[in-house]
C-alpha cells in the first residue's frame, strides 16, 4: 500500500500511513509537503526515528533553527521531565517549571524576528495518561471572524516578547544577559498570509504581548480572546501519543499546546524546529553542524 493521507474530523490535521520517513524519494516528499500545506498538521504513527533520521527528515523542509542558547548550534531539543540521573524532575525544578509554559497556546519562536516555519516532534517516552498535544487552526479561526473584525485587524501589529511569555515559567533563568539581548521584543502582523497557500490566518498565542499603538491591557485581552475563540471546535485536533509517533505542524498558521500529565510520570519528547524562510534570518543554521546533539529545554 502506498502513501495514504487520512484527514481528521477537524479543520486541520491528517494521519499519514504507508510511508517510511527514512526512505523518502523526492516524489513522495512532495506529496507529504503538499498535504502539510493543506492540513497544517501531519501525524506519522510508529515511525521510531532515531535522532539522525529525525534531523534528516526535518532538513527536508528547510534550514533548522538555532538554539536560543546561541553558543549551541543544535537542531534538536529534548523536551523532558527526566533528569540526567534518570529520575523525574521535581515540580519545583526549573526543568519542570519551564515545561509548564508549553501548556499554553503558542506558535514556536514567534518571539523571534523570524518565527519558526515548522516543528517536528517525536515521542520517546509517554506517560500512562495525559501528555497529549493539541493544535488549533488559525486559518479557520480567521475565516470565522465577521467582516468588521477582519477589517479592524487587517493592519494591526502585535508585539511578541520572550520575556513576557517565559518569565512566569523560568525562561529568564535559563539564559545569560547576552543571550537575552538577542531576544528583544519583535513585531508581527496579527493577520498573516501563508506564503504557500495564500490563506489568511490569525497569528496570536502566548508570546503575543499586546497590539502596537493600542491600549496595553485592552489589546492584551483582545489577543487572548482571539486565541481562546479561535481555539474551539471544529478547529481543534488533539493527539494521544504512542512511542515512535512523529508529528509535523506549520507554526505560520497553527497554534499548539501540550496537556499536563501526572507529575510523577516520565515524558520525553524530541523536537526539531525548521527556521522561517526569510532572507537574512539570523536564527537559521545554514549547514549541518558537528555540534548537532540533543540538548535539554525548548531550545
């Protein structure tokens, strides 16, 4: 049986079967890329990729994104509550606190001048219950707005700020002053046009602090409302992970969040991030690096 793309019941997401991601020819990859543009999220069950294969598949979509720890040029991150000694990190630890931030709707790296293009997440250890990942279709969220709201938002620009979104979860503790200096607030349109499909979508989420030129608190509430209203059925897909699953999503038009799980159970996910395709993107890794390895955190 050849490649099969099975859409979910939501406005986004599809499961892809009949393909081995370690043995992709160009024609098959083109079908995968086209399906990704259409569905925003693709689920590949039971692929069991090692880190090298995960990196190789990710690079098919473009240059990988550099760590916010700029001394590291790694293209792969270990999102885990398991410590180096094998024990589950205590709730009060920086490692555990940092992961809590991922349970809020966001687009990866939108706090950078060029946000991420794609994220590719693989399940290595899953808890007995909880720990799902959920995605929200911001294309359909934009389509659902009335005409007056679309018109008002058309020229609005949101300030996305790493310090605003990460400070409550230990994000300022993991970086030194020089690293933080590279993460000054940036601006992105609230309404964006997808470069491959031409569809408009909302670009909001936890990293969006406020709207430039508008009242701080009022615009902050508006952005939160747009996120909450947009992330409603039928625009939601939630994936229950099995070890070996791998999922790719489009950060340019999709928000995501993780779900909590029992704090005494281990969960380890490995993620790559594909850099946004804008000339001069200072966060893009231009070539493979001998320093590519798994590192801890959302880096």
